C-alpha cells in the first residue's frame, strides 16, 4: 500500500510539473505557430514517466534504508545520525559566505546547485565517518563502563534481540535461562506466537489446553519479572504459518531465533539466520562420558536387542547395557564402551563391570561353611 502510494505521488507530481511547466520554456521554443496544448500533453506524459522512474528508485532506496535501520545496532544508528547532522551543519556553514555573494545573471543558478551538491557530499561523508569511528563516542557518555569501552573498540559486539518461538515458551526452560543470564538483550515475542498460544489454551484437547495455559502463565511471569525487556512485536507478516512469520521477523530485525523445533532451526540455518536451538544447547551442556568410565547404573527396562538392558543418567541420557536384561530393577556397576550422537540426543553404550560384580570373600566362606555343615548330615 505504501509503495503504491509513493509511485502515485511521484507520477502525479511529475505530470503536474510538466503540465504547468509550459510557461517556463524559453521564448524561442514557444511561438505563435506552436500548438501549446499538444506541447503541454507531451510534457505532461514525459514528466509523468520520469516521475514513475524516480518513484521506483525511491522505493528501492526506502526498502534498503528500512532494512538497514532494522538490522543496525542502536549505538551505530545513533552515531550515524549524529554524523549526518554534523556533516550537514558543516556544509551549510561553508555555504553561507557563498550564498551571500551578490551574483547576477546565469551565475545565480550555481547557488542552489552548489547547495545541493555540498549538502549531499558532507552528509554522506559525516555518516560514513561516524559508521567507522562513531562508537568511540560511547566513551564520552559512559567513560567508566568497561562494556562501553569494549564495544567502542570493537572487541565486544552488542547483544542481539532474542525472538522466542512457541515451543520454548511452552517448554518453560526459557525462564531459567533468563534467570541465569544465558540470554542477553531484549526478548521479543511476536503477536503471532501469542495468538497461537491463545488458540492452544482454548482448545478442546486437554493436553493442548494445558500447554497453552502454561505458556500464557509463563509470559505473564516474564512480563512481571523483566518489564520493558520483554517486547511484544505487533508487526503483521504475510505467511503460511507462525514459523514463516517468525523467520521474516528474524530477517527484518537481525535478532536470534530461540526455538526447540529442530526443523525450524534447520530452515533458519539454511536462510543464514541467527538461531539458538535449545535441544542442541542442552546436549552441549551435558557432562561428557568417555569410553572406560565406570558408572553405577540402575537397569530400568529392556532394550531393543534380546540381551540388552536400558538405564538413564541423571541428565536423562539413555545408556544401553549389554547382557543386562535379567538385571532389571537392580543397580550394577557398568563400564562405558562408546557413545552415539543423534539429532534428538545422545546414546551411551556400556557393558557390565565383571570385576566389581564378583562376590565378596565373606560370601565364598559362607558357602564353604554351609557345604561342610551339610556333609555330616549326609554321613548320618
């Protein structure tokens, strides 16, 4: 809608300039034999075409500028704006003596031309200089802040906004990550995510309704805890579903998409977007188990193979133990033989520790004593 309005305004402005510009033509081009109305129509059409081309150029520039502003860090945006203002100020100060000169004739037309060229040149120059060296201005505002110094020197990059997916809100682990300081920057929740959670809370399915209400409760707690740090993005994107709209939001804002959906994380990586997969994060934070490590494991169920038993570590990692099918419900020492990393988690393989499983000497003595005690009974 905005792009169409821009094109219409440029076309109408160009056509109006051509329609009224007939009287501004030099007298040598317009005489008594000239058809003024036909010339007016030609100028109107030509100026309207030029306005249409200028409208397309302006539209592309507007789209590029909007994308840069949305993805640009706040400190860099402020510094470039200050650089632009300073450049325009310098340009007009230098132009002031030239504009006051008493010029006559056709030389007077050089004044507006010189004003436009100097403002464009110094404005772009100031903006580019601020983009390279503008972050050092942070030292003027907060010279005692170590973080400000690191950002100004380019050692530390500003924290990006975190865009929450429906899955991480329902999951609930995002609360602990924010409390521990693992997520920095603003937390963005899209309007489409809130609508999806509301639909779940109104569902007739008991499980979906419970997930939706848990998600709404979590958002309420985050709002009460973090206040303005939690931002509700009300931009309406066109897309087939919530995932498409979240990808568009991450593209426009340059934020990091936080999700527990494996497929959505893969699509975001294909589109070269910043993404944080909670499943991969949990796997990365699990303690490493190396072959040869000894564990004291409880066998809880049968494995897929005939002789296998399955146990679990404290972090939920599944351990497959060979020749442990008959030991279900018992806690036995095992030795790790290997590990397998899968997209959904990690699987550890182990075997029974035969050295630790040998009976103690006391048990052997007891057995010998009982056998000796049984011999006299046999003789009798």
